[in-house]
């Protein structure tokens, strides 16, 4: 059940086949038409799921998706100071999905000599699959497609790998969706763990550096007077942290410590956990409050 779901998500319109990263959710029963918004927390959590799937199965698809999702976050959602932005909008020029869809002639001209074959692979037709345009997706399993086209899977990967940068470069010339550059502490904690885990299991030194930079950003910018703040934007950090902020950052710091064995991250995780017990613990009922009595909305 898990691998079927992951396969369908990776090959469907829910996934950005050119730029990497998952859109927010599907709006139809075919998993073709997404709500085109991209959220940091979705992608951080899904990167971890695909990483775990690769560790369990060894399927190279899952490693590829993990790296593409994390590379998308670095490329398009990372603040120069090390934090991660919240979202990319669904709309550009007032039209949902306009940035992501293609027509057949544009696709073939951009993809190059293999454009006609890749159009078949990615479900690009003259009629379109959504509102007279095409959402890129892989409707047929690659091995079946290759048998029909009488090519090897390695050849298909090579041809798509050569065309993909061209398609990405052409798409970059379009008007981009807006981006919410608010940095949320809890979502950054999720991303911190995703990068630390991926660095450990994939041997990616760049992911380690990104994870450490993110942790440094959190404690430089969102830590004040012994407590976490919830959000940062335009040079201003504000609002007392919620339970999610402390829990997610502590979780990310534990992964970073397991990766680096730098004890400062373990001590930071302990400090945050002590704060959770001190400020959020309900000793009468045995649960944790979402926020402390002093947290402002």
C-alpha cells in the first residue's frame, strides 16, 4: 500500500515533474490536477517518507524524489540566512497553475529532438488534459512505456534527463507564482530533520551544511531570552513559540546531533525539551498544551 501510494504521487500531477517538489493536494480522483500551491511542511515531511522508502526498498525512484524535493527547497524556498520560507502560491498572473502547464508545440520545441516521445511519456497532447493545457504526469509505468517505444529504461532516463533542464530554463522565463517569505519555526524544524536525515543516509555533505545553517539561523534569529519565537519576516521575529515549534526543532536537532556528534545540538534539544515540560506539560491530565498562557496570537 505504501509503495503504490508513493509511486502514484511521484508520477502524478501532484508532483512537479520539471522542478521537483509536491503541490499541496489533488483535486480529482485521478491525482492529476493539483492545487498548485507548494508548502514547506508538505515537502519536508514527504522528503522523509521517500527517504525511508528508499532505505527499506532500495528503489532508486524514491532516492531521486527525496533529492529532487530537497533540492527544490534549497533552490526556491531558502532564505540567504539559512531559514526556509513557508509557501509558493498556486497562481501566477491571476491564473491557477499557469506557471506549470504546457501546450504541445511549446513542449516539443523546448524538449528538443526527443520532444515527441517525451510528450507521450508525460501525457502532453494537442487537446490537453486540463482546461486545454497539459499538466505533466506519467500515466503509464516507465517499464511499460519503454516496451511500447522499444527503448531501455536507461535510455528513457537519459533522454528525459537531457530535456528536463531545457524545460526548466524555459519555464523560469515565465512569471513566477508569489512566495510567502514568512519563516515559521515549527516548519523549519521539520525541514531541519529532513536535511539532517538525508545527509546521513545519502552521504550528501551539502545537506549537512544546509541543516547546520538552518539550526544556526533558528537560534540566532528565533531564540530570545531562553525561549523560541514562532515566526520571522522582514527582519522581525515575533510571537511566543507553540508546542509544535519546540517539539519539531528539538526533533530536528536530535537528527543533527546524530549526524554530526556536535554536543551543542544535543544540549539545545535538551533545553527545548525541558522547556516543553516546564511550560506546556499538564501534570493533572498527562498531556501537553498547544500554547502557554503567555503566548500571544
